[in-house]
């Protein structure tokens, strides 16, 4: 699954206008991982291994959101 999402991210970075429809799926992936780790962090103190990736994914979600809002769809 990780490789499939990596291929999707590569397709978006290669041609963001043509693959604009894939950006929301990337945002949902980032949001789901960040939300899950944040929930576990608050409730049970998840292992340290997952925390840096959650923070990185939160930043990536924000960048995805900015790119999605700024990038116009095809005419």
C-alpha cells in the first residue's frame, strides 16, 4: 500500500494539473495517519517512533492543502 501511495504522490508531483483529482486522496492519507497517532498520543502515549512521522505528515497535509487551493483545475 505504501508503494501505491508513493506512486500516486509521484504522479501528482510530475503533473499536478492533470492529477489534481488525486491530491484529496493524499490529504486524506496524511490526515488519517496524523489523526490516529494524535489520538493514541493523547490517550495512551504511543511509541516515539510514530510521533515524528505524524508531525511530518501534519506539515505535509498543510502543504497539500495549500497546493490544492492554489492549483487551478484544468480549463
